[in-house]
C-alpha cells in the first residue's frame, strides 16, 4: 500500500504515468510519490530484482525490464502500457547513468556514446513512443530529469554534462511542439542527491584528483548555498507537482531542486 503523501495534489488520482528507471533511486521515489497520490503506474528498469520489489511495493500495473537506449525494449514497454492500461497521461523520463569520470582525452568514444545513448537518446525514444498515447488522451505531461550539470560546465564529466544540457534543449523544443496538443514538457535539475550513486561519483572524482573522499565531498557541499545534499524525495515532490493540476500552466521550464548549486 502506498504511504501517505507529503502533500496532497489534485489531478493525480487514477492518472496513468510511466516512470523510467523506476526500480530504485530517484525513479523509485518519484513512483512512490505518484502512487501515494493514487496514480496508476508503469515502470521499467534494467535491474530485475529491484523492479520486482518495486512492483510489489507500488502495485504497478506494468513493470518491464528495459534499457531505454534499446529501441526494441522501449517499444515493448510502451506496447505493454497500451495493452494493459489503455493509454498514458504522463511520462517521467528519469533513466540515466553517471557516465565516466576522466579527461576528454581519456574518455573513450564508447563511454561517450553509452552515456549520451542512455541519458539523452533514451528520453527521445521514450517520448517518441509516449506522445501518440498522450495525444490520444487529450493532453498530458512530460517530465524530463536533467541535472545541475545541465546548467553548468562539468570538468572531467563531459559526456554527462553534454547529455544533461541536451535534455534542456529537448524539453524546451517539446514544449513548443506539443503545447498545441495540450501536452506540457518540463525538466527537473537535481543537484547533489543523497544516495549511493552520488557517493560513487564523489569517490571517482576523489580518485581522479588524488584527494580523500571526505575532502572531495566537502568540496562539493561548499558549492551549494544550503551546504547540504538534496533528498531524492524532494525531486519526487517536484515531479508530482508538475504532473498534477497545480502545474497545469507550467511548460518549457527547468526547475533546479538542489539547494542552489552555485558551481560544479
């Protein structure tokens, strides 16, 4: 059973929402927030064990193993949504990877392509398959997860930053293109998010620069006005808000949820 939401929002009860990478991390938090509001969920993930646990917890109507960079897998996921849920009202493009840490002369072309394929092309593929259903529903909402790296250059993380800047352009283009169909598109820019993924990023950067993990973590926090990491639940609340009736006039916007990251 879904837990009680931190805030009650209108327009989410019964809404059909797809969340990519919904088996863990930010995606699972977003799915939980939406389930607590009564939304009907379709989730995908690359981790079968996490997906199974999330489906049981959330009561998701669709739960599919899918790598968003795999066009056939994405097509199967959305075909299953159409068959089991009869359509779609909202899409959360959450799936992404951290990508490599290293100089531009050290990162391999394969590492570059993999990061771009998951973090940017994956959003295109999911949106490509979702939009016909959103149009058939008479409108809807697309929430794309970008990053603070989508508004700052990020040394030694060029594939990730490039992909996340691309998400902003993709979002603004979708808002203009799909607005006449009643479809809103917005981006969320999480900052330094609590959890194992960010700890891994900090550890990789510490190794790359030859400093301790604690020193690198302190350096990251020193660039945040509030001097603290952001809980993933805060990102989830923003996603729910944007999809709900409260966000009905918000489109083409990018919303940092990061304690005001000042630089990367």
